[in-house]
């Protein structure tokens, strides 16, 4: 089973930026970032497939960017122009194994 470790979550003011990282214990293929806000279901944020194609949720288009560094077994989520409604626990997901990371908290508040 692959191990996924997220980092980079923090408290940030509206309009600010954060970069999340997800390091895998082995080589990565198709990966995704999901988030879960209090009282809500977990939802997809951005997906990056093994062929390099990307799919973003409408709510983050133009603000968030998913990328990968295969040499480091790492997937990133660059988040710009953050809004209070982006507040959630962000999780990394590996499609090949179905494994989830432990999550990293992002709080957007003034």
C-alpha cells in the first residue's frame, strides 16, 4: 500500500496563496486533490492523470493549479486568490491503489 503524506496547509487571509505538497512512498501515476469542509462531503478539487492531462473543479478554475514532479514522487496544489469557502481539509488520493493521505488543514480567514 502506498503511503501519502500531505503538507503545506495553514491559516491564510482571503486573497492569499498556499502550496500543498503530497509525497508518495513510491512512483505516482494518476493523482488527485480532494477537500472536505465541515458538514460537507469530500469533493474533488483537481486531478492529474498519468498522461499529464488535468481536470479542475469549476470552483477553483483559474485559481488552483495541480502539478507533479515524478522524480520526487510528489504532487503539488498551488492555490491562489484563496477565499473563505476554500476552507477545508485537503486530501491527496492515489488512483492506482485507492490510498488517501491523512489530510492537511487549510483555513482562509481574516
